[in-house]
């Protein structure tokens, strides 16, 4: 079947289309229910099937004769370590680790928080939780203690799994003190913390609560996979929303397993035995879908990379990995390639390596600028494929299907066409569809396909409010853009207060809360300014309290330290500008949409509701004066 036939079939008869995909995976009990509506209005797939995601990633692969194939190639230039772990070995490690967790009382349905660097133990931890049917919640290691505490209080885990440290270039980042601090801050107190001690920086342990990673596994019995329902949660992954607290995106087992398998083969064009590299971190959705579950469930060998694209030891490390493991395809955020290009503008380091195994490169997470696209395509001479997805969807909404005979050609500036299952539309503010090529809000007609989250942990109503209320009958992606006459999707950016820093999604609201707590600040707005390396960087527009005489440079220093301490270094909050006032509506709401446009150097229309028209040129001048636009 051609793309058009498949796509049309998936939209005309979603239930029939996805019923036809059930046998992509091995079920303990096949689902009878393909599609169901939940009582709060979302749609779930394969709800009454029984399966286990760790079984699919490990045992099922071994049953198909892949026991001696490498499952994970751990490559850590920052510690000078390499390990090749076969499916048999990974199976053994996971089953015993799951046994040890069970001895701590972790059972089906219990949550486990994982706060770890990119070491293979983290993948073992995720798969062990999946084996027990205990949803894991991985928190990215760059988040500060306060952010970790918020997630601990929401997920209420029985146990936390961590490591003594992470490593960034030549710096050791102590993780355990952050976990200890988070434990002090959080109201919920998990009974145990299991710590993987890394020799370069050992953590202090609290007696009775903290356990050593390897000691606690001694004597543990390997466990068989626990059958879970299709609609049981596999994991909860927090992502930034527009308001303060992050949202716990819930991924189910059944829909996810089918969808990620579908994506790996059809979109990413991977076959069992291929070598796949998801160059990201387990703390993000990519790490879940494309470092751990996707490649393993698809029988691929996955690269597990602990390092950075540059200074490891140089900007040729990506090319070294591709040659050394004969990587067939990879995923990466454009920001990594921008960093490589900055260090090695001619890409001459790539000439030292044989990159002939590489079929194509996928990029997503943020806009792919034409300059980086041109540079990379020229350098690698393979298709550079831009595609679009979100934490919520867990797999791509628009992409070419590289596994099919005639994938649609890439088109510069576009993330390609809608993937089967996603009925992508563009609507105006009133929910009316706009014509092809016209910009608006990008939405997807319900039902969303399998694998897409249909619930927020503990807050089903928030799911409805965040995604289903703005435009009835549609899932609201929060992205703006258009679809051209040939069906190519173009994403121009967020339409809400989420910004994207180096492919990391961050809430400006969260940063505003921190900034406003400074005693000199009367009010503030944090907006995303364009940045040639990171895509966007946050900038705080600050109004001082009357009579406040703090030096601007001193204030900036203090605010930068506060955001680093309370949100984390990943926010890259480094700039503040003191302004006389912020633009507001007559009812007192800050006009954020306009500020976003000013920061992006885009034209804006003076809103009729503004209380004082002089403010906007004033802010534009301030931003220009500070070199931000
Ligand atoms: P996250 O949930 O952290 O993966 O962030 C998802 C957001 O990243 C999307 O809503 C988009 O705003 C942005 N994004 C993802 N992929 C792309 C892409 N290929 N081009 C432009 N923006 C993207």
C-alpha cells in the first residue's frame, strides 16, 4: 500500500487500521477492545490486552534468537568506558534487579523515581520497573532538587533510584546531595534510595534508608514478567506545562508498545539487527522511546552514549561513534549539530571516519534551521529528516516513512507529512479550519492514535483542560504553523508559554515564579529570545519595586543564581532586563503573546485591549539596546 492509501485507511477507519497492527507485538492475551473512550473524554487503545513491556524488550527478543546480539553499546568518553551488553546479559541484569526491587516492596502499580545519568544501570532500572508493572518516572539529571521534589510529591514513589554522580565534560555533578535535598523538600518520603556508586565520586549514605545498588541485589531472585493490562501505565514522564507545576504524562503499555514498534520500522526504517542511536538522554521522551523501549522492542542494538557532541575529546565524537558501531540511523536535536559545527565549521573531523553505514539522520525537538540542515546534508550526504513530536505523543506526528518504498521527500522548513493515525489540521482562534498554507493553531482530530498519552497523572481534568478544551473535537498541540497544499506540516513555534532551549521544553511560568520571589522584583515576565545556538534562551523582563535601588548587574547575578538553584542549569537563564512596566490588557493581564513576538523579532499588531500603547515600542527598544533582538 502507498502512503496515501495507508494514511487514508488510518483516518477513515482508525479502529480497523490499528486492529490490523495488534500482531506487531506478542501479547500474553490479545486485546478484544481496540478503541475505548474514557469517562473524561480521551481515547485509549488495546485496554483489555495483557502484555509486559520488559518482556517485549528482552525475553521476546531472546525467543527470536537475538540472545547473543548486543542490546546496548554503552560508550562513555567522559569516563573512558565502553561496554557491549547482549540481550541475554541485559535480561539477567534486569530480572535480578526487578527481584531486588520486589524485595523492597515494589509491586505492580507502585511508582519508582529514577534520577540517573546515562549509565546502563539506568536502562536496567527502567526495564526492571516495567517488568514488575511498576510505573517509573525518570527525572532528567539536570533538574535541581526543588524540581525533583515536586515530581516526588506528585508521583509518590515507593523507592528512588539514583547514582552518586553524573559527568559533564571533566566536571563531576554530585547527584546524591540533590536527592537528599529533594527528600528534605518533599512531603512524600519514599522508604528507600538505591544508589549506584560511581568510583569517581562516592556518595554519602543515610543508614536505614539508602542502599548500595549492587549490595541490595545480592541474593535477589530473578522475576518473571508481570502481566499488565494494555491501559496500565508503563511510565509517568513530567513535562513543562504553561502553568507552574509540571504535568505527569502517563504512557500506557499496550498502545505504546504497538506504536513504538510501528514507528521504529515504518518511520525510522529500522529492522531487527540494525544499529540505532538515539543521541539524547533517558530523562526525555526520546530517551524512553528511542534509547530504551523502541530499539530494544524492535530487536535493534542501541547506542547508550554518555557524553556531549563536542569536547569528547573533540567535535568528531559523533562521527567516531557512527564508524565504531556501524550506526545505521540516528536521532538527535539540531542543537547538537549546531554545537559541532561551531567547533568544526568545515566538518573536517568527519573525514577521519567511515560513515558509510549511515542511511539517514532524524532531527526533532526544536526547529531545524536551514543553515544547519544545509551544512549537515552536505557533510553526511544522507537524507537529514526533520520530524515532529512531543512528550505527550511519544512518537512522531509528522515524518516521512523511511521504512516504506517511497518515503515523501524532505522539504526544507517542513517536518514532512502527517504520519498515519494523525489527522493534523490547522484552525484559527475560533476553531475554524484555515486554508492550506495559512497559519494557525496546529491540532489533531480525535481520536489520537495508540501510544499517545491519554491521561495526566493524578489530574485527568488537567488533561482535558490542557489539550481538549480549546478546540472541541481536537487535541491541541500548543504549536503554531501551517500545512501546505501538498500536506507538508510547518511548525513555526509554540503558541503558549513554553519555550524550547536546546530542544528542552521549559515553562516560562516556572521561571517567573522563582524570579518574582526576589525581594526587589515587583513583577516580571520571562520570554524566549531567539538564540543561534540554543534555538531559544529565556530572558527575564523585570519591573523593580518602587524605590528599589539594586544595581541591574547585581540583580541579574542574583536572579540567575536563583533560577539555577531552583529550576536547574538546563534552563540557561542568564539574562535579565529591567523595564519600567510590562504591557498589559486593561484587565491587568500581561500581554505575553505580544512579548513573544517582540522577542522573536516578528511583526505584531497593537492589541485593542492594551492599556497603554507606548509600552511596546519601549520594550522593543530595551530589548534592542540589550542586544537581545
Ligand atoms: P517535548 O515535549 O519536550 O519533546 O517538546 C515538544 C515541542 O518541541 C513541540 O511541541 C514543538 O514545539 C517542539 N518541536 C518538536 N519537534 C520539532 C520540530 N521538528 N520542529 C520544530 N519544533 C519541534
